[in-house]
C-alpha cells in the first residue's frame, strides 16, 4: 500500500474521532476533519506544529488559520518572503506560501489541545512519509517539543540524541536541518516566552540556512 501524507477519512484514534463528531454537532459550519498540510510539496521549508486549534484550523481547514496562534506565524512568514500576505483568514483566501509548507504532528483536533502519546504515535506515519518526500537539503522548523519529538521519531532517529531548545539547530543524517522554536501559541506570546523578535531571529537563521544549502 502506497504511503500518504494525509488521509481525510482517518478515524484511527477513537477519542479524536468522537471529539470531532461532538464539535461538528455543535458547530455545523466547522471543518472538523483531519486538517491537510498546506503549501508546496516540493518546498524546502517544512513547518511542523502540534495539532489543529478548536477555532482555528479545525474551523477553517488550514493549519494555523483563523486563530491567535497563526497571527505571529503568518506575519513572520510574510516578512521573510515565505507567504504572499501577512494574514491567513480562510482556506480559500488568496494567501499562497512560497517555498514553504505547514503541517502538524497530529492532524485532528485533540480535547484541550492535548493529544495523547498514542495519538501522536498513530499520526506519525503521515509525518514520516511527508519527511521522506522532502526536497534535498531542506529545513524543518518544529514549533514546540512535541513537534520536535514527532519529527525525530518520523525520521527513525533517537530523541535522546536531539534535545529540544528554542533556536537550536540539528544537522540530520539525511542532510536536512531541524530548527526548533517555542510554539507561537497565545500563552507563549502573551507571557513573552516567545517574542516577535525571538521568532523573527529563528526565521532569519532559516533564510541563511536555505541560502547556504542552495
């Protein structure tokens, strides 16, 4: 069976599938399905988040779109030339990504934004396939430790050999570079754990890495 990076009909995780059904019943106009990756499959920058947000990607059907977590991300993508506009409002707006793709470690909305370890593991096969299909000398940006660990697992590497830290860079055996950042969540940005300057500095480094690897 050919491996895919996404399955719109996946209901492998019973807890997540049931939760999506409950949310859809209360919000009939919400997407409430596994959220597909967004952007060019041949892009050399892959951004990996945690999971869709209740009123963001789970509502709109596009990663980091329509909620607070996407505000800083899309502003920064635009500033560094990875997006055609600074605001992402819906899956059918005019925004396009340039040499960038956005995905999630878990494709379905989890209760309280907290996927269980078994759910992260079950969804990892999709991320693993996506990682295998990356262009040569790509950069992977992991937003948060769970995304970081999902990338390491998806590549078949040992988590103990790659420690998460904000702005850390990890040279991977396949020639890619994994860059870490704190997640651009409301909590992290409002508490100043992650500032716009810190996030922009990460993207400045990513620009340099991509230029070097050309």
